[in-house]
C-alpha cells in the first residue's frame, strides 16, 4: 500500500538536508571567527559576505550633498520689526556706564544721546581709547550692530567688552538708540529680500560693567 504521506516526507527530508548543508558551514565559520579572537576586527569581505556595494551620494548624483541653506535676514528687516521699548529695557544695564537722556553728561562711557550717525569718537570732552580715535566713520546702524555683536572683535582695543548675540535683541536696542534725538527717529536701512541681503553684519552693544567707549 502506498504511503499517503510519502511526498510530504520526501519534501521534509530535502528541506532538512538543505538547512543542514547551508547552516553547518555558517556555524563552523562563526565558531572559527569567535575562537580566533577577531570578532571585533573584521575585514570588509567578512562583514559583507554578499559583496553588497555602496555608492556614495557624490557619485550617485554627480556632486556633493546639498547643504542646508541658512536664510539670512537683513539688518533693515530686523529693524523694521524691532520694538524700541524693548530695546530701552534691554539697554537698562548700560545706564551704569552711559547716559541716554538729552543733555546727559559723559560717565564711564560717553553720552549716547544723538549717537546714531554721530562720528565715532565724536563726543567732546570724553577720553576715547586710541582704538576709537583711529576708527574712521560714523555710528551708523550697521556699525553699531557690529559693535554690539562683539565690540572687541569689531574694534580691537576698545574699552567696551560686550557681546549681544541675539539678532532681535540687538535690533531692539538699535531701534531705541535711533529714538535718542530731537524729532523723528533716525530712519532705518532698507529692508532687503533674503537673497539680496547677504546676511546681517554681525556685531554687539555692551550690557555690563567695565569701561565703555561709544
């Protein structure tokens, strides 16, 4: 009588034989690797037995991976959205070295009334450092922005050592300084589109202690 399970038994035997034929060499190779002590030092051929290839992104697309583009906002755009009242609050610490009121005299630092567009080192009777005396130009919004971002880096040798890294905080302070004059505030630079701006010129105003130029 023919065994009804003969076909199943034959298929099972073939499967067991296949598993044995494939699995035993793998087990032997694994044991040899472990016993040899090289389990942490495989060559590419050992860790990539199927010879899979990796194509670098540069070769795949013909160029380097695109960098994440940083959107830079112009100083004029920052000033257009600035809040002078917040700037006044942020500049409160500077009152220990500077006077902000009309008619205010020089303190440890020069008076800041009418500071925007004033000649650098232009306050009569104030003993500026040679660094400020030798700096040509005026305190434009751009120069003040750079000075407040990092005064020592922008004008090496200045007595004021201050850094204000936050763009909006500097813009608020600059907007406030623009109001320190009789009449309307000093007009802001034009707000340029991001692709035209080329980034804002980094710089800083002092909030803290120590001598201050300005």
